[in-house]
């Protein structure tokens, strides 16, 4: 990180100033023992081996006078000097955090869980670098994953990648009862401010969409590419316009017409396909399969009945 | 003789003070000397010593270029450790600001990036000021000045309308306007131009509070959004929710998803529109 001081450069720079910067830099990176500081100073030619240790103590005092809060190196700190606070903090304002939050909000629905995890890491990193408690709290609060355990998310992502079968304890939405489920993990999806595990229930032999909040724990994992056939819901429909929606990655525009698009969507199950089709409102007409077309017509009739009353 | 604990190194402090000022902004040598001396009981800084202190910082790896006579920090090697992934993420946020937001927002984001640049050990892309999307800015000005606007669409249509607000949905930007007595959302991608008219509008065109009822399992598991309030808690059958400011088309599309488990109670105009949408959707399948 720092280069060795050359004797010829010494009239251009302040040697003691360099010691202060090196010490500050070392402590900003990690807590240090007295010996580590001394050895680095000697290595960088900014202290001679025969010099008194008092030089380092004075340098520490200098940083403290400048507003650095540095602990004593004792048994409590594992004999390391710890920099608790310094006046060179990243001074992010609340207004800037509010803007970052606003922009992130626009982005979060269109990125993968992996990217959301990366954002989570970035926001935490920034938060750790500011000292203003309110700004720090706001930064910690931006991430859509703030209430999730990142380690567990990573494990589930891995399960999906490897198509592991996981046994979970699941809290049913309708009751306080918990049930055990054996699920082939397929995809982890962030949608409408929630995270869902798309999977296939091995025992019920049906596709399931599980709200991650309701997964109490993963009891066990069976590793590796399980050979379970998982039916998806494939729908062909005509759209006059995407309206406020935009094509999802699982939707393909088969043909473009003057008055709209012929689209084929492959959805995790009928429930998700229904939700998607209904959200298009009058822009959409389901063409195939016939039974799904009938299902949508039936739902629309029931909905019209509500407003017709 | 003073105690060791009260001894400090004056030159070291002066170097640190110089760095502290440089981290706050871009300054000429004259401004730097002035700022540094203003903190002292009597002037001790001059061009020659400040140059030496800047060199000391540079020697320690802190990048301090001098552009247009101004010194500023662009890299702090022992500062915030940003990875290449972090830089990409900041870039993706920056792209949205550049594409969709006002110059005030661009300026604010630029300041934020500048600060990260100063404190980090990596270079972050800077905002190009000429790429701001002015349309968004004009729209927001029209809202605050309560002026009507003319929206010119790429297909040749023109709407003389009342601007309400800008809305984001699924990464897309919409102009929420009031046109021909109806609340509409126009995709910003469809707009080729915008003219702020001198004609002012009176009255309040903000969206009303929308009340809807949710039934069945959805009522039990529904999570309120930031802009929603629970009017009636779950009573074994349903809940009632008040929603404000979601954008009519976005809200209606969402409530449509809830199928027969959802019913809009108020206002009547939303209820009527929902009926029209469902009826029109059914008509797509012939007279049913």
C-alpha cells in the first residue's frame, strides 16, 4: 500500500507526516499491534531500528489530537490498537442516501437475487464507513434483503443451481401449523417485495411457490441433479400492448403484428400464469391451451360478477 | 519536560489537516492555504509547506491531481475498499439516474459518487453532464409551477394535459397525466418531446385514496406496502386496505392479479374502470 521512503525524496516530503499517514492507513485497514506498526515503519524507511518506541507513541498521540479515537493496546483488544473513529469519515448526506434508495427501488424488481445480494454487500460496506448513526441506519435499510439471512439465501441459490431436494419446515399461511415438505429447489425469485422459492413438491407431485419468510428451516438436503420431471404451464396469448408491464425472461414474442404481439410464456405453475395473464387486463387474449383459456374466462366472469352487483 | 502523552507532532498534524481539507472538495492552492489558516490562531500555512504536505500525501499513494489549478483527492488507497462488482453496481444506479432523472438528481448523485471517489481505492465512472434527460426535469417543473403541458408522442399524437407526477414500474418510467378527464400513464419511451405551456391549471389532480377489500387466503397473507394503510384487520373473512399514490394503471394491474379475492370499494371511478377492464377482457373471448 505504501512505498519505501528514499533519502533523496526527503526534502520534498514530511517524514513525520508520512508516518502519520501510514499509521492512519494501517489502523483504518485493521487493528495493529505495536510491533506490527514498528516493523512497518522500519520497512518503509520512516523509522530507524535504533529509534525509540516513543516515536510511535507520539505518532499515536498526534492522531488522537486530530480526532482519532484509538484504544489502548491491552488484553481487551488482543494487544492491538483499534481505530474506533477518525475525522476522515465518508460524509454521505441523508438526501444522497434517499436518492440511492429511490434509484435502487427502480432497479430491484428487475435483477436477480445474486445481484440483490451484491447490492446488500455494497450498502453494508458503505454503512460501515460512515459514522453518522442516522445515515448509517438509512444505508442499512436500503437493501431489499435487509431482513433475510444472506448465508441462507446463498445456500438456497446453490440448491436451485444443483437442483437439490430439500426437506423444509414450512409455516402454512392459513394456520399456525407447520408442515414438512420435500421440495426440489428450482429457482429463487424476488417479486413484489418478497422472495419465493419455486420448486416441485416431491410428495404431492405438483409445482409449488413458497414464500421464503414461511420457510422456518431447512432440515436436510439431498445433493445433486435429481431426475424429477417438473411440468410447467405453457401459455400462448395475444397481447395488444404490454401496457405497464414488460416482457419477462420466460416470455417470448413469437410474432409481431400491426395490432399487437403473439407471445408464448412458460410459467412455474398455473397460479403464476393466471396472475400474469390477469394483470394484462383487456390487452390480453389467451389462445392456448384450451383448458387454461377456459380457466381465465371463468375467473374473469367471477370478477365481473363482483363489480356488476 | 512535557509528559509523553501530551507530546504530538506538529508537522504530522498539518499533513493530516491538509488531507482533511482536500477530502472535502476541490481547491486552488490559495483557497487551501486560506482554509487551513482559518483553523489556526495565527497563519502557519503557506504555499511552500502546503505543497510539501500534498507531496507527502501523494508519496503515500493518495492520488491528488491538479486540474484547472484545483487540487482534489481521487483515490485513497487505505480508504473504502470497493470491488469491481461494487463499481458495476454503482454504474447501473448511475445509468438510471442519467437516463430518467432530473439534472438536480444527477448533480446530487454526482456529488455522492465524487465522495466515494475521494474515499475509495477505485475509480468510479463520473456523470457526463450533457446526457441528462431534460424531459423529466421539464415535467417536474411543470408540476411544481402548475402548468399544463403538451406531450408529443413518437407516433405523432399530441396530448395537451395536466402533469401529475412521474411513476416508476418494473424499471420503466411513466408520465402520469390527467387527459380528457382521465388519469393516464404515458410510457416515457413513447414520448418524443414535451412543451410546458403558459396555461396554468387549477384544482387538485392528485390520485385519490383507493380502498379495496381482500378475501380468503390472500387477506391473511397480504403484506401492506409503504403507501398503504390497514383500514380493517382480518376478521376471519377479509381485510380492507387504503392505498394512495401507487399510480392508477399500476394499482389496477396489480389488483387484477388478485382475481376474485379482491374488490375495489372506493372511489367509484376506479370501481367502474375495473369493471370496464374485466368486461373488455371477457369480450376478447366473444360475447360472454
